[in-house]
């Protein structure tokens, strides 16, 4: 008999089917044995009746079953009585009456119940197991939907997806925070901190492009908000008017993601107790200096001479935005040119400040972007001003020698966006197999 995915069992009420999956929970109620069986699509309650069709050998198999054993089951899909319906679960109105069973693989005794609340290190130490928990599955189902909505939205806007290399000759920001890699013939390569330079090159090909891929930062942080490898959702577009064009497109993308996740992941969001994001048609916008002035006025904290916001200030601005503008998102623009990468466009009407932005969401920067320099001579000049050798960027600079339109884009951290959408406390909870200074799968030190 052909296997049926558990999520499709409702289409087969009254029929005999075969399923396969993991034993999630076993419950003995007198002579009745209940098994919650899950596969990659969902879960269903199965019941072994005292006078059912199982052979004596199969009954012995049932008596041995424990959590995470892998089984194949044949049975009849029955509608539950009205008083037994659980409307909060996927298959809460049906159950499977088991008529045959075989074991595909046994599992060792679990070190703890996989749905137990654990400290973050234990959770990560046992990630091959803890990812199977309802919380783990829910988090990464939402993350998958974020990526799907991101791609689908940009494709409908005529963006073309491409894949950027992860081994690069020079980093987009000069290699300061890049991992060095021994390359051939005693040469040094780097792990890319961003697909930035390749995005710009591809604007000269397709005009509007995006990429989803891992990037690497050799920063010795050990915090709840930093990773050394994360997934970046990047986009770049040509023929823009200014950084505001980029912000408008990013706003539409964010709104589309929030809507798609809310629709496709309603059960997961409810299970994780994730509050819906305040996501108006337009997001509030403040220049950095205006934001710092507001913070000084409202809190007495003077940061008006600082080139950036502190984490506490980002949190305060998001709380202010939610209260005053009914938006969990807020753009902060016009960061100093000295603190932005060499390719960032300086505002011709605001000397020393750039047409750049950070998008803050629920207390943290989740995206950064802006308009880029599109003039070859200006780029060469800016490279030299940063002490960078233009010859090392000759491959990238070619695209500007042969005509580039005004363009801009963004990079957005998938894990940070997931973390804040779900109200998690640590970015590592929103990261599959996190890499940071103390861990690559297992702790690197005691």
C-alpha cells in the first residue's frame, strides 16, 4: 500500500492507509494504547484496540515502542466523536485505528523529554534531537516561510536570483572582519562577509537581482545577537532615484513576508506565542542625528556625537516607534560617511553623511542598505581614502568602467528577522547549527 503523508489523512476518512514516521508520544490507557505518530508534514493520534487486527507478533512490537522509534503503520482513518475533537491541532478531528505495524528503526532512550525547556547550551549540544521538538520545528517552519516569501515577492517584482561566491579575493569592506583562507600558490582568499560587490556587478546584467546565502564575520563576539556565520537576504536594483527607492521596495518585501508567515504559519505562531508584527503601509523614517536628538530630549542620554546607535538606543527607538507610529519597524538614515563602506553614496545635500539606512525591528537592526556610488572615478577615490588598493578591486571596478546606473540595495539577516518575529531571546535559537566563537556544533572549549 502506498504511504500517505500525515497532513493528507483527512482526505481518506473511512479508508485504509499506510503511514510512516516517528513515535512522538506513547500513552497507555488500560487496554487501549495511543500513539502520536509524526512525519515531516504533521502528527496524528493512532490507537491500538484490544480486539483489533494486529497479530500477536505485532502486539509484541507495540509493547516495545518508545519515543523516536521509526515505524510503518497500516490502519483505517476514523472521524473522532464530536466530544473528542481537538480543533487546536492539525488532525484533531481524526484518528488512525492501527491494523498493522512494523519497526523500521529503534531509538536509544532519550536523555530528556525533547519538549522540555532547556538552557541554550544543552539545547545546542543536542540539536539533532532538540530540533525535533515542537518548538524547534515551529521556528524553522516559520524561517522556511520567510525565505519562500522573500523569494516569491522579489520574483513577482521582476528581480532575478543569482548565487554569489563565498570565496573572495578581497572583502567588500576591505577584509577587516573577514576569515582568511589559505589558497593555492601561497595566496590568501577570504570567506565573504557579503555578496555586495557581486550584487552590484549583476545590476549591470539584470538590473534587479537578489541572492540568499551564507556570509561570514570574523568578529570575536559572544552575545545573544551575533553569529560568525549567518544567512543574508540580499537585493540590489538599478535606476533608483535615491536610497528612498530602496527603502520603499524593502518595506513592500517586509510587509509581504509578515503577511505570508501570518497566513501559512498560523498554528506555529500561536504555539510559539509570537505577537503579530505592527507593520503599517509605510515605516517611520528618522535621520540618525534626529534620532539621537530625540533620545537626548526624552531620556537625557547624549549620544549626538556618536557615529552609530547603541543596542539600548535601538531598543528604545523601536519602542518609541511602536507607541507613536504603531510600527515595529523604523528606518534610521544618514549615517556618517566615515562609518559606512567605501561604496556608500554620500548625500550631495548633507556633506559627510550618506544615503544609507538601517532597518530596526523590535529592538535590533535586521537590515542595512542604501544607495551606492555608481561613478568609477569616485569609487577609486574612495578606495584610496580608506587606504585600500584599487588594484585589489580591479575585477569589481570593471563594471563601473562600462556604465552603471544609480543603484542601491540591502542586506538582511535571516536569523535576526526570525528571532524578532517569534520573540525569541537568543539569535542562536533562530539559527540552524549556529557558528560563533565558542561553538561549531560542539563547544570549542570547556
